[in-house]
C-alpha cells in the first residue's frame, strides 16, 4: 500500500507530460456566427475588450465566408482600437476594405480608418527645437489622406462633414509642424532644408492657416540662397494673397542680415 500511492501519482504526472499542458476552454466552439457576435457585443457593453477580441478573433477565423464575416472584421477593428492595439485595428479595417469593396458601409470603413490614425491631443506637447527634426508625423498624414479619400469617394456620406472638420484640423497641425521644422533649419542657416519644408506646406496644404508664414520663409530662404527670380516671384504671391502682411508693411532690403532680423521679429 505504501508503494501504491507513489505509483499512482507517478502515472498521473507522466500523463500530464504525455498530453501536454491543458488548453483553455473555448466557449465559442460549436456556436453559430450570430451567437459569437451577440456574446462579443455583450462583453463590449462592459468594455471587457480582452473577451470581445477573443470571441471575435475566433469567429472571424471560423466563419470566413459567413454573411456576418464583414461584421466580424468591423467589430474587431473597433475592439482593437479601444484596446490600444492600433496596428491590428488598422490592419483589420484595411482587410475589410480589400475583402468587401462593395459593402454598403464602406464609407464608414474609410472614416474609421482615419479615426484609428487620428491624434487629436498631445502631439505637440513637449516639442523642442532639439528633437523636432526627428519627430514623425506620418500617422497624421495617413489620417488626413484617409479622410480625404472618404470625402472624394463618398461626398454624400453622413461622415463627410466630420471628415472635413478633421482634415482641416490635421492640415493645420501638419503645416504647423512643417514650419516649426523650417524655423529650426533657418536658425541653423540650413536654407535649402527650410525652403523645402515651407514649399511642402504651400504646395500640399494651401488652405491651411500657415500659408503666410510659409511664403515668408520661402522668400527669406531664396534671398539667403541668392535666387533672386524665385524670391521676387514668391514675394509677389505673398503680397497678392496677404496685402496686410507685416512683410508688405515693411521696407525690406535684400541684405541677408536685415532679412534675418525681419524673419526673426515675426516668428520668434
């Protein structure tokens, strides 16, 4: 009897090694696609995003050809975003767009792609001249482009007006960033780099509130580089579009030092 219990115990332990670690019970096994969707929505109501994602991931894999397959993708994209898994949310909404190009809520898909990428607060906090040239605004640009695509493809969408508002916000923030970098380069006398940043704003975001500053930086950059014809052309554009500009009110000589003082007085 003393040897019997150790023997039984050894058999049980060896069985564990044979069959491996126990797998977590999958409550979605044997359930329908609609049941999984409903259960996921139940957990979403209490913001249990781990449960939501677990259920929807299982359903999305198990029912790839179901009539609810688009809903799995949309709901998953939303759950990923709420759980701060931005890359996965973006990948899932892109998967929806590719897989269901004629879906009746395609306008929402484009809108939501912009929302996933949208950064409304905090981007310019703690921005310093030391790290500004290394900061990446690609996500803001992608968000702008997503809203722009919706506005072009679905002008009658109920998301159109909000998309335009967000595009305006993003356009001004991107322009603000680019000109912040341009000032950084101007202070370091990197005039070609400053010129390129300002030109980018003028050519790509010509409705932003930062056009005047961009044109002034371009004029100043051309002046420092000795490119007189382009400087004069840009100056005419500036005066035509902004007749009340400080630039137009001042008599500026073509000396670089005076240009620098003028530029510095406006933006520092």
